[in-house]
C-alpha cells in the first residue's frame, strides 16, 4: 500500500544526496574534530543520522552519526501528507543546507531544518 510512497521518498533522498552532497556516516569519529584552515581553527560538528524514520517508530534505515565538514550542516527533514500529518523524517549531514518550510513535493510537503551549534543539534527537530 505504501510502496509507491516509500519509493518516492527514497527517490527524494537520492536526489538530495546527488544535488546537495552525500550523507556520510562513520560512528567511530571522535567527539570534537578541529581542523586548521588558513591558520584558523574550524570546529567540525557531529550529527545524528537516520535515513528513514516513521512517526512513533525507531530509525529504520541508516542509523548512526555523520561528521559535518566546513561546508556542511546537521539536517533534519520531515515529509508531511496533504492533511498535515507527518509521514516520515530523516536526519544527517547536508552540504549547502537551508532552512525551508512546507516545500511542495508531489502530493507531500517537505521541511528542512539545519544547525551547526553543537554536536547532535539535529536530534531535537
């Protein structure tokens, strides 16, 4: 029943990976990573990662931690049905991330929230 919708969601995630960059994941990274760039120290943040999570359930696919590079941010996205109920959510690292509300995607609405304030800042979205 939900197979076509799930296929559309996975297509959207693949599109986002290609268009905005990948959602890299490595759970064995240290808590804080500092890099030196042009004699400046830049802090790299770790983000919660889950490629697929339905409301009221635990992460189904892609659970872990990713490390956002200088040009990336932690991201949490939600896909809503037409009636406004949440259908699924996903989290990870995203290059060129932008906060957006209710972007129309077919018969769904998509929200994105981005952050870089501290490690795992995308868990509370």
